[in-house]
């Protein structure tokens, strides 16, 4: 009778320890470690329930509790680290846009009405920036293109009905 009780009661300890180990293994993977909160909490709950019962295998339960707490701390710390990274990286796109705008303004002052193309080559990567001197011209061209959208659709419909096969 006692062997059945100890095997049933040690099942909670084994469950807590196995779940805690799984939570720890998930927690140490970058970016995926946030998911480890769920098995870590399950392991902690199983360990606390097992420790509250008498005549249990204390070693496995304490081990499951400790590893579960460590996995939970690692997982929560990853959420704080990812939050800090997101806060710091929020302005880089705005900075790039401001630099391109400044370069365009400088080119407008320097070259007048001409169109300028800047190419930056770095090994296999190439970045190309095309700038027109007058912003008014760009706005006029944009309005012109916006007005031509409807005429392009109408022209496309005409072409499909009168197309040669």
C-alpha cells in the first residue's frame, strides 16, 4: 500500500521537475523564451502542491520549484530586454528620413534645377538616392500621377477590349 502512495505522490514531483526542465530549455532560447512563462508557472504550481502534501519526495519537488523559478526569471528578463531594445530602436527610421531630407535640401541649394543621383557601394550592396531640385516640381508630378490613375485604368480597359490576339 505504501509503495502505491509514494509512486502516486512522486508523480507530482516528477511532473514538476520535467515541466521545469522544459521551461528552462525554452527560456534560454532568445526571443522564444517568452513562451517559457507558461510551463514555468505550471512547474511552480505543481511543486508547491506537491510540497504541501505530506510524505512526498522532497528532492524532486524542490528541484522542480528551483528550476521553474529560474526559468520564469529568465523568461521575464527577456521580455524586459526586448522592451528596452524596442524603445531604443524606435527612432532609426526617422533619423534616416531626416538625413535623406537634409541631403536633398543641400543638393537643391547646390545644383538648382538639376536631378542628382548618389550611389553608395559597399561590396555587393548598392544604395541609390535620386534627388530632384525643386520640391514644387515633385508635388506637381505627384498630383499629375494621382490624376492619371483613373485615365490609366480607363486606357487599360480600352486596350483589353480592342487588343489584337
